[in-house]
RNA sequence: GCUGGAGUAACUCAGUUGGUAGAGUACAUCACUCGUAAUGAUGAAGUCGAGAGUUCAAAUCUCUUCUCCAGCUCCA
C-alpha cells in the first residue's frame, strides 16, 4: 500500500501501481470527468501514470495552465490522427500546445486548403466519438528508430536521434491505429476532447530554419465546454475590430499605398497623435537631462564601413549614388551620433552625456513581414545615445528603465522584458560581449525585473534589453530597448579626457522608449481600440448644433475652445442630432457639445461623453475646466 | 524571402456553367429645421490590381507580375 496526499492534505491509501486517473475516480466523478493532467510531488505527469511510492498528488483540470496545455496537446494528436487517415504518406513533425491552442506540422506533399480543414474536423469528430484510449509505452533507441524508419517518418527519426543524444527516454503514445513519439502529458482518451475548431493552415519551416523544408501547419483550439469555444471565437472577432489597420483607416490616422509598400503616409489625425507624443517625449527627456540633435538621412559608404553596417547590415539598407560615390540611407541613427560626439573634446565632467534624436530610419524589410504601422520600412526611432564612464553604466541603465516605466504607465501598458544575447553574425570579442551582457543582467537583477533570455537575438554590435508590448491579438512587439555597445566607441575612437588628464574610452548605450513612433501608434490604437485618452485624441471636442439656426452659436463655441488649444470640430451638416451623435461616436470623439434653443436660453452647453453618454448641461467655462483638467492629468477613461 | 489565401465604386461586400457589372455605407443635390447612436427622395461614382494569352466574347479560364491577409523566418 502507498499513501497519496491529496489537496487539503487529505491522505488516502491505494495499492502500489494505482494509476492517477483511478485516484481521481475514487475522489469523485466531477474531478474524474474534468481531469487533464496531474502533478506528482510538484512534477507534471499524465493521468495514466502509475504511482509507485508515497507522494503528493494534485489533479489538474482545464482551469490549470498545465491542464489546459495537456488538453490542447491531446487535441493536436487527434488532429494528426485525422490527417493521417485522410491523406496518404503523411510525414509527421511536431504538434505542441501553444499559448492559445495548438498546432501540428505535417509534410503532406500537397498544400492543405481551408476546405480540407472542414474534412479534418469531421474526421476528428469521429475519433472523439470512438473514444480511443491513449496508451503510453517506451521503446529502446534501436526499436524507436526502426519503428519510425519503417513508417517512413524522417522527421520523427531526426527527433529520436536528438533525444538519444540527450539520453532521454523514448516515449510513444498510441490511440487506435495512430502512434506518435511524444513525451508530453495527455488526456485519458480521445473522447475527452469536447469542442474544437481548426483555425488556419499555413506554412512553417522544419525546426524554424528557413533553409530547411517548409511544412504545412494547422492551428486549432479546443475547450471542454461549447460556451468557452464560442466565447473564444467571439473574442477573436472582437479583437479584429481593434486592429490598427482597420481603425487607422476609419479614424483617418494613416494610409499605406501600393506606390510605397511599407512606407506609411500620416494623415491629419495621425499627425496629431505623432506630434502630441513627440511633444510629450521632448518635455520628459529635457527633464531627464537629455539634449536633442538631428543627423542626416543619407551618409556616405565610408561611414557605414566604419560603423560595421556595410558588412553586417547591408541587406537591410537602401543605397544610392551621389556624384558617382556610394551612399546609404541610414537604417540606424548611431553612426551619425558618433560624428556629433567626435566633433568636439569631452571631459569626464560632462558625462554622462545623454543625446537624443527622433531619427527617421529606412530598412529594407522582407515583403512578407510588413504589417500596418507595426512593421514598416521607414520609421522614426525615439533614439538616444548615452556616453558615460564605466561606473555610470548601472545607474544609467536604471534611469532608462525608470523612464520606460514612466512612459508605459502613462498609457496603462503592461510589458514583458527580454534579455537578448550575442547573435551569430556579430562584431567584437567574447570578452566584450560577456562584459556587456553581464552589465545588462546586473541592472535587471538590481532593479528586481523579471525577464526571459532570448538567446542569440542581440544586435550585431551588442546585447540588449527588450521591452515587449502586446497588440489586440496578443502578438507581442518589441518597442523599448536598451543596448550596450562596446563596438562603436572603439571603431570611431571616441574619447573623453579623464581626471588624470588622459584620454579614456566612453561606454555607449543606445536606447529607445517608444521604439518607433509608428509602431507605438499602432500599439496605442489597438490598446485603446481607437478611443484615445483626451490628451491624445485627434479631435477632442465636437460641437453639434441642433439645427441650422444654431450654427453660428456653435461656431462661436468652437472658436473659444480653439483659442484655448482644445482641438474642437464643428458639425453643421443639416441632419437630426441623433445622426450627428452617431457619427461623432463612431469617430470616437471624447466630448460632444450639443447646442440648441435650451442652451441658448440658459447660456449653457449640453455635454455628451463618448464613454458615459449624456452628462447634462453646464456652462462653457465649467466644461473647459473639466476638459483642461482631463488633458493635464492624461487620464485614461 | 518562403507556404497558403485574397484583390470588383472611397469603405464593406454580391456577381450562378465565360455573354463587358450591382447592394449597403460614405459622397453630391433637393425637401424636412429636427433634442442624445442612422429622415426621405434623387444623383454621380468602377479599364473588376496590372500585363500578356485562350476565345466570336474574359471580373469569370491560363500564365506572369504587383499589393494585401495569415503563418514561418527576420525585426523597432
């Protein structure tokens, strides 16, 4: 007999070898029906696991993250089984659960079409109905390789060879006629997957390597309750309404035309956003001890050779010839910044020097990656280079992190941090990279920041701390970044005169906060679903006369608001008030002022808020005070 | 760049087996002069992404190309 400690420290006795699902069954039908996986002494196991010793056991359901992942992963196996039944000679790759749902990669010769998805779903329905037990067994390395070779599964053979080299056990799963190599956790049987939906079919490279063959990937999602699936699908639909590409057109923020793929045009409303953001940015940077410069967009080849961009970044650069000489359009602002630094002598007394530049850069991004304002070919970085002594590094990094915190908190953003380390094609010595990476890591630890490490994703000149923001569909985009650079000061022979009267090499930090104004506006748009806080709203107030008779009075009100720098519009269209309100509401204008006989008589305006509806009437000065306060506090409503 | 899907009026979309185009919104004109999310009527608007081919005839079939969408790879 063994003692199993359950939740709430209840101890129950079972025969040795009892399976997890049998324990769950003994506790009650509710838990048994809902179980997805389990934790045995804190370690994730699946519900088939035989318990051999005393242990602490926690049954996980779909409500637990790990249970959810098990549920989705099992669904991916069911999908793979269906695909194998429907197509000939399917070569299986991998089929993991992801943050939301799952995918499976196949090599099926021919492409999978959306119509195929329907057929696959039907076949999956059958497999669920068959309620096949999911059995687990292990094979020796030789058996495993032979097994997959016989079945003509080269990708599985490759995976097995990898597992063997790592000394891992080779676990297989069988459900009916379908067998897959898989070490993850699984549900008890295929019948436990209740509601699923295949979402899309795309291509994906084997092992994420663009030099390797492209496989067909199917994404899907599943839930134990139909309502959950419906809610999920509805949420996706809702999220699409927040898409900045859709809102960007509806709110007349920006446009991108066939005449310039990846090169956005900013319309009047978008320019208000830009200018407001930049104005705010300038104010805060001035306060934080930055100065601002501007460097040219086109500079000659010598500069880019010297900076290393010509050798490491040329594929992404637009080049041109001027008077038979090679020039490049800047993809980054730093080399220009180097020249500014070098243009005079610097004393240790001047350091740290914080030099900012709203710099317009151009990069030739691959056509397939362009995405509204999020990924473009020309964008403005809110760049700054900080030149400092070695012992200023940590406090400067901390300052930048604080500034990023401040900016993001103004917009109510949540973000995740990544530390990106040395990439393959990079400059400098191992020692320099270690030193720089350590400095960034120390700053993160000293400031109690949670972060993940993104191996090999640094810039070619140095490691970086990246700040990622989410869009409406929870795709994350890198915005802020802090990059330590030991290369450029070296290459440009930057110096400052120390206390000792001798030349020393400054350390340089690149950093951006918005990342790019364009991407940031995209993120902002999705974050607020186009209903920007008052201080950012392209139009802050619209005056709506009830009828033509009040147009003049309305115009007077508009003018008095404009005089106070409140962005006020006027709708003198000859339409019923409901129509004008509807239009203003669709344009997401924060305040509407309704002007008619009643207001004229009482010398007031009727105020309607985008968010809260009719606020009743008040006199104009009170309304102005309300608006000015909301603008000043940058309130998010 | 790769894989798949899609391009029809400013926007959202119909358009049967090939017979050269429609709806709603928006826009314009007129009437109504209106009280918190859509008043009515009329009108203008399209080389059917571009180029080539097949055909008596192409939005529709074939090829090439451009752009967009999803994902991969890459990135602020």
